[in-house]
């Protein structure tokens, strides 16, 4: 006679079911913790990247998708770290951010889109450009050279605090003012900019922009790679 097929005891099936439920609950809890920490990490990485260029960054509202890391920011403002009027203001930004680099304290953006961007560049009467002074502050007086230290072991970290692979800027309003000439020159330039494959080792960099500045320029389109 045929032997009866072995069956898993009901107690063992219940134990495996409880273990599976525990694993799912722990995984979901870890996902919630990671998702909650991403908001703080992104804000911290954005402030860190801005400080590296002697700037400060603030925004009114941040939204991040739950599963991916598409970040949306409203009313982003970039200003000198020492204070003053904003240099860049954006009504809306959307960025595809690398989670792996964010957990390592870096801000790498695969694709950045911004709409309604306001940029202000002014040259003062003495010839100074405040934007450049903020990005490249005057060098401090040189102190006595310190004794050379032994080179650190291991690989040297040269990654920039911010990297962007692809960039799309729409409806950019570039306000230019030159008080170094008499009478002072003022103009508002409109721009649409795209940049692709930045930092790619296999694809050439592609860029282009449309410029218009009434009544001086109707439209100028530049493309290259």
C-alpha cells in the first residue's frame, strides 16, 4: 500500500507564519525609520553643500516621495552665509537624489529641474561683485608655515560636496546691474538652460540655453557638447 505523504505539523506552520510576520514588521519599521531620517538628512546635506560655497540655503516646504527619493522644494532661496539679499530664488525645484550618497553625507543629484528662478548679480561702484566675494572670500593673511605632517593613509577624498548629473532650468530671470559705469547699467535677461551627462565617463556632456533680453536681444540659442 502507498505510504501517506508527510504533512507539516500545524504548530510548525504557525511558527513559520509568525516568523514571517515578524520579519515583515521589522522590515517595515526599518523602512519607516529610514524614510523619517531622509528628510533631516536631505536638509542637512543641502545646508552642508551650501556652506562649502560660503552660502546658506533655505526653503518654505519640502516633499519627498515615500519609496523613491524625488524631492520637491518650494521657494528655495540661496543667500550669502554672512547675510544679505538672496542671490538665487526658485519658486519650485524637483530633484532625483541618490539615497546611497545621502547616507554618506553627500548630496548627489541625478536630475535637477527648477522653474521660476530669479538670479541677481550686481557689480558695485568700486568694481566688486558681491556674488564672487561670497563664493570666493578674500584669503586670510598667511601664517607661519607649519611643519609638514605625514600624508594620511588610505584614499584621498576629492568628491565635491554637490554634484549634478543633469540640469533643467526654466523661466530663469537674471537681473544684472553694473554701478561701475555711468550711468548705471541695468538689464533683465531671460534664460532656459539644459545640461546633460555631467560627470559621465561614457557619454559626452551636452548643454544648451536660450537667451532673450529686450530690447537688446530678441533670442539667442546656443547648443554644444
